[in-house]
C-alpha cells in the first residue's frame, strides 16, 4: 500500500499562508513521539509537495540547538531526516535557506554484474546480499537473503567486493604460490576473501536452498515452500545517504492453480534501522494463499529461536558457518505488522523434509496473502561483535522497533495540524 497523506482544504490553505510568512525564518517542523521511550536518530518522513511552495532551491535542516541535520529526498518525493525525540515529547526542526554541508553516506548499495549479479547493500548495523540471474543461470540454488556482518558504522561491503573481484590480487596470489612463498600467499588470500574478518566484519552466513535471513515464500498444503529463486530485473531507486531502496521483479512461478505468479518486491533500509522494510505484491494470484516469512535454522544451533507472538516477531541466533572459528553469533529477526483477522500472522517452526547446507528447518511467521494486496514485513540482522550481547538484548531491540513501527513519529508544520505518518499502512 502506498504512503497516504491527507490534508484538508482549510489545512492546506492555512499551511501555505504560514509557509509564505516564513521568509527568512524558514519552515519549522514539529516531530511528535507518542511512545514512552526515547527515539534517537530515527528516520522520519514527509512529502516534499506539502512544503514545495515555500521550500528554497537549496536548504539546510537544523535541530533546536542550531546544529545541521542530514536529509535526503527519496525517489518518491519524500523528505527524510533523522529525528531525536524524548519520550512522549515533541522536537522542533527548521528548514532554512542555504547550502547544506557534505553528508557522510551511511546507507548504500550496488549491483555487481561482475559477481554473478549480486545486489549488496548496508547501513551502519549490517550488510545484506541477494543473488541474481547470472548466479541462477550458473546453476546456483540459493534463494534467501545473505548477511555481511559489520563491526564498523561506515560502508564496508563494497571494499570487500572490490578486493575479491580485482584480478590483480588473484594474479599476485598465484605468483606467490608458484614462488613457494606460502605464508605471504596465505595472508593475501585471507585479505582477498570477504569470508575472513580483516577488521570490518565478514560473510560467515550460510543460506543454501532456504529462505536465509528473511525471504518470504508461498506455502503449499503439505508445508513445503515455493522459493522465489533469484530476481530477474532490478532497479535501485534510492542510494543513500540515509535510505537505500531497490525494486525487484522475479520470474513466474506456479502457485496452486495459478501457473504464472510474478513477484514484485520493494525493499528499503534506513540509517540506524535494525531491519529492512519489504513490500511484496504478486501478479497472477487468484486465491488467498499462506505466505511464510522465515529464517533458516541450522544444525549448529537448533534451539536458538525466540519469538514474541503479540508483536509478530521471530528471531534466531545463528552460530555462523564455522562456530569453532570465533566468528561470533549472528542475530536475525523478522517482524510483521498486525494484519486483518484474515491475514494476521502466527509463529511456526517448519522442518525441512530434505536437509541441505546444514539447514534443518525454518522459524517462521505464517500469514495469508490476499490477491491484489500488498504484504509488508521487516527483516534484518546484527552481530555479537557489533554490540549485541545476547538473544535477550536482540529481542529487546526488535520489540522496540516493532513498537516504533506501530507508533511512528509524526511531523506537523508548527501551528498547523497536518500530520504525515511514516508507513501509514501499518
């Protein structure tokens, strides 16, 4: 469901009058927090169209202390910025004319055609990968989301790919091996590989033919899953500094009596967010069908699941592909906003009938997809080497995130009640 922004005729006129009077004072926005908990650096959004008539061609955003705040205009013409608001309070931000300062990009992604069409993206907390058509054409059978762990808050994933893709690195490695310089060769190979932590994190997560870290799939009556395989088309819509958005299309699949169901996936990640937001829409569906959003459970930790059914949260502590290598623990979570009685999710454990890649099953949220609707859910991860101390700590963060999604920060133009709720469909 698209973002919905409703402004009354009287409110629109009053807002325009107030904005035209702003002059050099700028536009003052109030961001309200209705939760009894701190909201720190949380991305808030509003439609640019609502203030377009008074918006300078070049502008800065300031907090109440006069410090500059970064912002981004998204592909769908939303102004987004990080807001910090005390519990049950309101914080003021101002838009003033001027050249904005350079902003550090903290959310970024890229398509890697030279790496079998991988798409990888990241924010300060974690990096992710989805596999592409070249990988599938090569015979690959990895359907779920992959994870790049991080222990730094600046972009690091692209550098990992650059080292792995650079042919000169592999040529140097070959020459060292041929010269018998084993120690140097081993050191270089560790540096090239993004499966080894060289200071920023690494990829030590196993996906295999599963949902990985939170992909969704339709479920047959016998509880087997119809995996969406790899994407066929993609378009990166936003690429930082505060939000990454990619639009994906998948090949036709048979679902029940429907022989050509096409998935459209809109995926976004915000600065500081523990989870990605994903909107799914399916063409060619004629019947309401169970849909599963899940996390693969590996044999290394079959008892590492947790859930909060009241908030529609599932979580898993993944021991990585080599638990004896001091790889830490990857904490993964999926959250689904409360739906209608027809689509409301429930928690389930789904064993795999055929086990592969150390996977024994999935912990999952099972909802129901209604034809011609949109299915919204959240998924993501963090790492024990990036400040997550335990499953209890991770669940606390997921529960806070779920409450924030359910009670989004609202923005009003000061003295004019014109609210815009983030993700109003939740």
